[in-house]
């Protein structure tokens, strides 16, 4: 476990996070219908995520964060509204187009324990990434080299992982394996859906550290989903506050946290007493 | 994988079912090796010979060597075998009328019973309560008893060239042959059926056919049900609507009625065992489709499936590697049940006279059908149908046991 704070990197990038918009949406809505009952999980949200930014989406449980992430990924159909990718309207109507889209946008899911196929070995998971990038024809040694590099990036030893199944790892290790996967794929956008919520407190700082390193190394845009506004403030350039399917407030991290306008944001901020003081990992992760 | 197998074979119920079905299969394989030949051969002239050992009378008389044995109970046994239960009852009635207490008569103990008869019987005594017919019958029995005991040798005669009979040998009451010296002895553990066929041999061959019919029907039903269920559950939308519409249609029409109609319209001539199996399979996939679909719907939004999509896998690959393995245990269980219901469906169809063409192969259902058609149940020929019923029940029982065992391994919440 790494105890040192994830450097001053995040605050450095905060200043020049004014890239071009890579992912944006207008009136994006998701309605679940079951037995005639309508449940509006995501309700006409507008957003604009820019190149190189780290954006946090903050909301409590059931506010629709995961549903929005699945729509952004193109895993769930959108009930209403449009999503724009690299400036043009997203088109993922065919499998080929979908695959192309997924080369640019990848995800880490909330629950590592259900993220892996229990019948596939770790090797298969990592090799899939190379195939996805069109590196399937590389010689075996070269592939091994890339995979080993990815594993050591997340502090795992490939030699100890090979021929094992993901479920033989701890939750934290599984989430690190997920990051190794992203490291291999090198997408333009990474959606991290509460990647630390299901794992033990000790591993959280490590995971976070690695995500920030990843961003530092590749310059990818990260959309970080969390219910922890303190954490969001610490790492993000921009924050979107989500309440019952709606974005009630958004803007630069400082602006949202230091001068909140929505009642919901104020309540969230007040719940974190030390938010204005420097981040202390031992307090926030040690419990 | 290894662990799962260990668990499955550790389940008592599964093991028990597995052992029973294995024994049945083993018998099917091994028995014909020891008793080869056409199982449908008509060996008996006449219907429903009872179970037992059949010794050639010709070979017995012509045995190489006769042995003389003086066995003390030989006579009593001889008398006993001639006295039918009906005769014994008549004799008892006479004895009771003559004043013997009913408690003193043991109808089963031939020795004492016959002794009592000779001590008491007097042809000249007449009771008013007795009809002439009864008196005559009693008289006949008495004469027959005397005849058996008169110790007359049996004379074997051969026809000479001029047509006259000449004595060739004499068989005395104390002559014996060793069964090993008799050339033709046939053990028919379950007797013969209405066509004079060896029931055991026929039943083992029938069991093989019925199991194959069940396997084929089960494989077809499971394959169709699995394919439709996977597509319907995973793709959803219009594909789901169409498949579910068809499935609902088949649900409204009961499968068995459909089965009867199709079997009937195919006609007797075309109905070989494979055809019957195919028809059964084609009419029983509905249930599998529904349950597979339900399972797939609950799986398709799981994150491991999402991850597979994000890794660029094709639809078929996702179905084959991310969905199918997760429902494999369920599919195996469904398959076992389909095999079982396929065997039962064949039996039911055959009982209605809609089973496979009768002349070529035996099936368990056909054996039941013929036993009923020749009223074996009224004639007391239990061996023609009862073992078949037991066998069908045993197969069904063992397959269901295996299923329950699997269920407990794969759905542990059902335990206790
Ligand atoms: N597949 C689905 N079918 C029907 N309703 C759904 C489905 N997925 C989510 N919902 C509903 O949408 C709403 C938002 O759920 P979502 O999972 O997006 O919340 P969340 O913000 O990710 O919560 P958490 O922090 O607990 O993960 C909930 O009311 C949920 O019941
Ligand atoms: Mg969620």
C-alpha cells in the first residue's frame, strides 16, 4: 500500500484543463419501464467533458450514476437525447462502429467481483486487450512483455498471475488488474464507476494513486463516479453533482465546493467537515 | 471445474441416481454379449409362458444316463404337483362336511393332507348338501391320486418299420437325469410374452431403444430450447417478441396433444423409433426455451458481459463464453429432465397405439401396449408388464434423483 499522497499532479492539471470537448450530451435521459411503472433514472442531463480533464460525477446511491455511465459506454440504450463524441453525434449502430468507439472509451466497474468471467483466466483478460488494439499478431514474447509491463504498472507480478483466475485475487488486486487492462488499452476516455467502493479501505488509496498515475502517463480523460464529495474535490478538475437523475450543479471543482449554489450540494459539502483543509489520507481512508 | 465435479459426485442423491442408471446401461451393454440373437425372436408357440427353467422333455428321456435315486419325499411331491389348488379346496370341503375340524387340515402340507384324505375318504358316504357334480369331481380326484401312487413305469416305445410299436426303454419313478446331461435347458427368468418372445431379452433391448429415444428427444428439445432461449433472452427486442409469440402458441396447445396429432398424421408405416424421438423432441422444447430465456435475461446486464462487450467480442462469442457457461449446469439439468420425459412420452404414445412401428424393434412402451392388448393383467401374466413398469419407474426415479442432486449442488439455498 502506498501511503504518500498522490503528488501535486491533480492540482497542476486543474489549471490548464481547457481542452476541446471529447464527450458531451444534450438532454440525455433513461427511463426504465417495468409493469407499466416508469422510473426516470437519468433525467435530461447536459454535460461537456473536455480532453485531459478529470471530471467527477457525485451523487448518492440510486441517483443514476451507473445508468449514466452505461449510456456513455453505449451498453444501455438512451431513451431520449443525444451524445456527441469528438464533436460529432455518436454513431454505434453496427458492431464495427461499436468496437471502434470502445477503442476510445473504456470503463472500470463498481464491483470487481462480478466484473470478470469466472471461467476465464487472467491471461485471457489481458490478451483480449491486445487483440482489441489490433496487436493480436505480435510475437508471443512481445505480448508477454507488454502484459508484464502493464502488471508491474499496477504493482502486480505477471509471473504470479499467469494461469490463475481473477476470483483467486483480492478485491483490491482485481481492481488493479482492471487498471492494468486500461493501461494496455490506452483509451482516450476512462469511465471509473466508484472503483473503490467495494474494496477494503487500505487498497483504496493505492487504486486512486494508480488511476492518477495512469492519467499522468497517458493523458487520458477520466470520468470518476463517486459518492464521496471530499475525494471528488481533491482529485477533480470539474465536478457534476447528481441528484435523483438530474445534474443539479456543475463547474470547476473549486467553484462547486467553495461556493455551492444548490441546496443539495451545500448539504453534501457540510457533511464533510474538513473539506477545506489539506487532504489527509490517514483520516479519510484509515477507518 | 474439478471441484464442481467432486461436489456433484459427493452428493448422495446424484450418486444414487447415477449408480442406478449406470447399472441399467451396463446391463444393456453386457447382457446381449452373453445372450446374443434377435430379441424379437418368437421362441414360444403360445402366449405368456410363466417364468422358470424350461427343460427339454425329449432330451430328458433320451439322456445318456439315468440315475436311480430313492428319495423319501418323492411321492408326496409328485402327488403335490398334480393336485391343483382348486382340487385341494374341493377335498377340504369334503373333509369338513365329513366332520373333520377345519383347524386340523393343512392344505399346504401335501404329506399330511393326502394321508388325512386316505384315512377319512369313503366313496360310499353321501352328504345331502353335495351336488352330484361335486361328488363326481371328488371321485375323479381320488382315482387320480390312486393312479399316481400305483408306481406304474412309463414305457417309451418306438415305431418299427412295419408300423408297430416296440418298447425301447422304461422310465421308472425312481429314475433321474442330471440336468447337466440334458442338452436343451432354457432359463426364462421372466417367461414369454404374447408372441412367445423371451421377455427379459426383449425388455433389455427395449430399454436400450427407449433410452436412445429419450436421449435423442431430449437432445433435440434442449438444443432448440437453448438456442431460442439464448437468442430471445440476449438479443431482446423484436427477436424476443417473435420467439416468445411462437413459444406462447406452443404453450397454449398442450405438447402431448400435439404429439398425438403429429404421430397420428405421420402414419404407422413412417413411424420408426428415430421419427418418434424427433417428434417428441420437436414438441417439448417450450419449457426449456422459457427457463433459459429467464436465466439469460438475468445475466445479460452483468458486468462480466459488459466487459466482454468492451473487449470487442462478437455476439456469438459472448453467448458461447459469457452466458452459456453460467447456465450450463441449468441446461444439463433441463436435459436430464427432457430425457426422462422423452422416455415417458414414448411409453404414453405407444400405449395409445401411436408408438414406433411394431415389427422391427421393441420399446418399453410397445411392450406395455402388447401386454395390455393381450390382457396380460387379467390372465395373471404379471411378468409381461410388471417388470417393464418397474424399469420405467426406475429410470425415471434415477434421472430425477440425479437432477435433485445437481440442483442441491448448484442452488445451495435449497438445501435443508
Ligand atoms: N436495469 C435496470 N432496470 C430497471 N431499473 C434500473 C435498472 N438499472 C438501474 N435501475 C434504476 O435506476 C435508478 C438508478 O440506478 P443506478 O444504478 O444508476 O444508481 P447509482 O447512482 O449507480 O447508485 P449506486 O451508488 O448505489 O451504485 C435506480 O432507481 C435503479 O433502481
Ligand atoms: Mg452505481
